[in-house]
C-alpha cells in the first residue's frame, strides 16, 4: 500500500490526539477489506476523519457522492479519499469510488454511516482477496487473536489450579459478593519488622475457616517470602497455628508489593480466642529472619452490615 500524504497523516494524528484527550470521542480502528459485489459499510464521524486507501489508483474525477449528502470530502489523493460527516446521518450515504482505467459501472460502493462508539479512521481497500498485503494483515490479526486466546486460557488454567480459601482469595475468586463475610480491620496495622510495611488487613470468614489477607510492601534490599504463621494472645500466650500461608507473588522482590493470605481452621466458640485482640505473626521463610508481627487482629463476629464491607 502507498504511504499516506502529509495531509492525511496530520488529520489522523489530530484525530488520535483528540481521542486521547476526550473520553467522549469514539474508538478509532483500522480495517482491511476486500472488494466484493456488495457495498462495504464504513463508520464515519463528525469529528474524526475517515480515509479510504486503495491498492490501485482511483478516478477522482468520476467519484460520486449522493447529492446533498451530509458528508464532505476533505482530501483526495492518487489512491485515497478522506471524508467526514457534517452531521449525524439518519440514513446511510452512498459513496462510489471508480478505479482508474476500469469501468465506472464496476466502481466500488461504500455505505457511510455514523456511530457513537467506533469510527473507521483508516480503511485499506484491496481488489483481490489473495493480495499479499491483505493476506499478511489477516494473518497478523489471527496471530493477535490467537495470542489473546492463549493468554486467557493460561489465566483460566492458573485459576483452575488454585485450591483452598487462601488461593481463592489471592486469585480474586472469593470476595464479599460470593457469600463470604469480609471485614476491613480498621485499626491501622503495624509491624515490628521495619522493612515490611502493611497497607491493610482484611478478614475473610466462613463457618469453618478464616483468612487474614495482608497487603504489604517490601522496603528491604532483599526478596521476602513468608514461611509459617500463627495467631497469639499476648495476654495468655495461647497460640493457633495457620494451616496455610500463601502469597502473590510467590516471592516479593525488593521495593515490591504483594498480598499474603493466612488461613486458619476456625469455628466460633471452639478456639477460646473469640473476641480477643490477637497478634498475627508471619515468619519469613529464612530461618534466621525476624518474624513480622501485626497486632490488633480481632476475629470476633460483627454485624452483617460490617461483615460485608469488603476491600
């Protein structure tokens, strides 16, 4: 395909810049079409120009736009034509663009309509469906779709391999909208490990388990990974070990952020710690590391309204 003229490039650059500044502008798209016996639909706009670029010279003198149509022709090149709507179109406007040295009766026909959501900013028009450029463009489109499908499939596989409440919470499959009671522990959580900063602690609770989801950041010069964890009553020394400790990502890099999910077997009345203010202790995987201590953790039952205030 020929290169666009400086004027067309300026028009497209202006439209793209305007779209970036104004969320109300429609999305711009580029299309590749092959000519057929049927008219090709093209979406245009009152604010964004649309350029049709052909793989062969066009007959500008014989180009035909329906009389009194609310569409203006901004520019015509050897192989291109740029149009813009003057107002929103109630009916499709017909544009005929004859090709040079070919019968006017065989001129490609385009049906121009206006749309609020999407505009064809650039339409590359090919006479032959076997044109190498068209085949390459379609192959690139198929490869992009294939990559997107593979990424989505990988994400679904990863979600499918997650097991247990901790994994469900870290992967976003469990929240207040899935029937689990969620509460933000409002007391600002602190930690004795100065290199680790806690941003928030949320409590996810069901009838048989409770998960403390801790969002934190690593301000040390070394990666950090959680090991064992437990709850302890600072008054009595009573301790409850976590059955699962998981984090996303698996290892938090220096100056990185992450979320740790600490899961406990917990049935109301059976632990002896209901209503107590506890400390959550998370031991780093490295044996010599100092544990991270988060005070002010309460596992008491709240009102239904409080329990549903998710993160």
